[in-house]
């Protein structure tokens, strides 16, 4: 009997402010029996150092410092951004979707123009050509026309543009409540059940 494939997600962290979203996304995924393929850009590493005090050591150790608990059947594969031989670089590698959290305007521009020069851009390009979910948590404000046109092009190609814009109808009380609300919606987009936030229709909301 053929064994059912485990849920598999590609996560990228780029050099925009808001790496907290990528960290929280990893925490939510790795708490479940999911295989996660992680890629961090060189600028993303710099922002991690600045915003989250990443010391440049093994990323699994950093995640434990961030209180990320691994499900016994979760797996984390961390690939260098230059490794175009990594599984997510190929369309024959099956997965359930990719989330770029956060997504810089540089990465957005590269994806919109099909410039697959590194693993993040190539993996995103693969998602588009294979019609797999691609969620771009774009982080910039205000937006110029080039940003908007790049968003338009990626949406027409099949991506989901999801700026981390918080909803306040859930009455968040902490910063993490706000982050969780956005991460929950990203998980919804790739078909991962979660209870990170309250939802419209919950008895204590309406």
C-alpha cells in the first residue's frame, strides 16, 4: 500500500523588515508533522541579526532560542540561497506551497520578471509554472507604481500577494496576537489547519 505523502512547505525569509513573521510561521509549521524546506537570503540573515538577535550559528539552535518546539514527525531542511540543486528548485519535487515571509520588493521584482538567479527566486518560479500556491508577504510602504505593477504581474501569474496588514476585529492584546493573525491567514492559503487566531463567526467575536 502506497504511503500518503506528508505535508511539505517551502519557506523563504528575505531582507525586509518583519522577519518575526517568518519565525512565527516556522514555529506554527514545525509544531505539526510537516516537512519544511527553508531558504534565507543573505539580506534576510542580516535582518535576522538586527531584528531577532540571530548570532549566525546553526539555525535550529536559533529556533529553539525562539521557543520553537518540533513535532516528533516534523522535519526542517535548511538550504543555502545559492543551492540550485536543492529539491525546491525542481518542478518534479512535490510540495504543498511556498510562503515568502517577509518578501522584499527586490524579491518581488525578481519573481515578477522571472529572474531565477537564486534558490528563492527559482523556487517561487517553480510554484508559478507548476500552479502551486505561492504566498508573498510583501513588506513595504508606501508603494510606488513599480511595486504595484510587480504585484499585479505576480498575481496574474498565480501568486497571492499578502501584505502583513493586521485585522483588529479580533481585538489583539499583544504584538504576537497581531503577528498570529497574519500568519494564520498565510497558513490558510496553503491549506494548513490552524487555530492561531480568532475568526469571524466565533461566538466571542460576534
